[in-house]
C-alpha cells in the first residue's frame, strides 16, 4: 500500500496558514485524491474529510490509560486538566493514526505558527532521546529512575517506540512542509529562520507560498504603493514563491475553491522532494565515507539554507554534535567514523552548508 502524502502547513502567525491549508486540501480533492484535513481550526469543506483533535480528551485518555496499566485508581475527568503543549501532541497523535489507517491519499495538517511548529515536529526525536538517556537499558538503576519518575519501565519503552515511529513518519518520503508568508518587511528574516530550522531538523520544505499578494497596476495610489512594497519583498524571497491573491477578507468555500483552482496550491511531486541530511566527505578528494591513507581531514556537511553566521553555534558532547540555528537546537549523533575524531573547525559556506571539519585523534 502506498503511504499517503503529508503536507504540513505553517508560517508566521497571521500569515493565513489556515486558509492555505484549507485551499491545499481542496486542491488535492479536485485532483481526485482522498483527503483528510487536520487542525484546531478546520471547518467543513466539500470532498474533504476533517478532524479537529480534542486535546483535553487525548490528555485524559492518556493519563487514565497509564493509570489502568499501572493498576492505580483512576482520576475522574473533572480532576484532569490538560498540560501546556497537549494540543500539539494531540495533533501529532491524530496524524499518526490517520497515516496508519491508510484511508486517505493525502493528509494536510494545519500547524501552529512556524517557530512553535518546528519545535513541535522536533519533539518526538527530543523526547525519545531524553527517555533513552534516562533509561538506557533494563538494569536496576534504570528501573529505580523510572519508578522515581512515576513511569513504569515497560511504559517508558512503549513511549520510546511511539515517539521513534512518529519521528520516522515526519522524516519519511512524501512528508514535507508548506511554508506560508505574507510579503511584509518582516517576511525575509522570518522565512530565512524557518528554512534554517526546518533543515536543521531534517524536514523537507515542499514550497514557499506568498499569501495576500495585492494586484499591480491599481489606480488607487495607496494600493499601488502597497503592491510595489510587496513586490520588493517577493523579489528577495527564495524560490521564487508561489503567489496567492489577497481575498479582501475571511474566505468562504467559494473563495477557497478559486485558490485551489489557481494551480498555486498544487502539490510538488513526491520524487522532487529532498530531505536535508548531513553528508560526510573528504575535504580534498570530495569522496564520501572515510579519510584517505594519509589521514586527510573529514568534513561533515549540514544543509542549513537561510542560516545566519551570527545565529549559529555548535558544541561537541561525546558522540553528539549540538547545533543551534537561531531559536532552534538539535543534537545530532555523529557517524561512527567521526566519533574518534576531534573537531578542528567549522564554517558556514556560501552554499548554505555548515561544514564541520574533523581530524583523526592521534591520542
């Protein structure tokens, strides 16, 4: 069975991501595909199934399920208040369930604003890493830590499995982010940071959508100047972006259908998507894999398009490299060949790659 396409729609707050998510779902339905739209603010659209995850119910079910497996007395519904972040986790849980079901050919997800969205998409990998570090294997110390944390060891293992599967889903072929922006003066910096954050976490960027673009050539001087200011921003955005017109207000289904039929929301073919991933190469020979017989330095290249040198940082901790790009941070496990090497330098190249240089440790 062919896995569904997954389009994760996000952008700066107020950029119109919910409109773009709805229009994307309609465009996929018009193309003859079965579509599910997930999000906190989704409405009813012809030919599109929709799910609005209930974060409070998801949290209650999770806590009470844990209590049942632990054999403890259940808390009543009115005793349980969802924790901050539950809405995002409930959305990911709903996405995973829809993906497993195989009922739909395309899943469109209306995510929170982009900084929160990238952190949410990075959360499964981060939580799984913490649990593995806390409970590396079934031994007395790990069992004691699990009990002190109030988490049965088997339950922790189940969570690790769930989080690992979710992280694999988000990094799978056919899963990509559709980034939405409004062409304002703040857009270039916001898009730059978002592209770097997505690449840092290995998330494929499907396309950049410029929303609420004003028509050129208006007889009204104010609109003409506003359109010219937008065009100046659009000219410096990467891509170039696909453009959607300003609708003048909150769109109904008729307006969304116009957007869906414009072609700007058509999905990029899955075989054209490229997931950013580190590449190991010999700096001098340019060949992948290992250093030459003379011990030539190795370079680990991390694609970070849009990253700024003054917002980059990296720290080596054992077998991991912690990379910070603006507001985003990720722990990357080093390839086996680099674990006995030392970091000798790093540079952000013009290509947008962070090149980290390693040399064999002579000790």
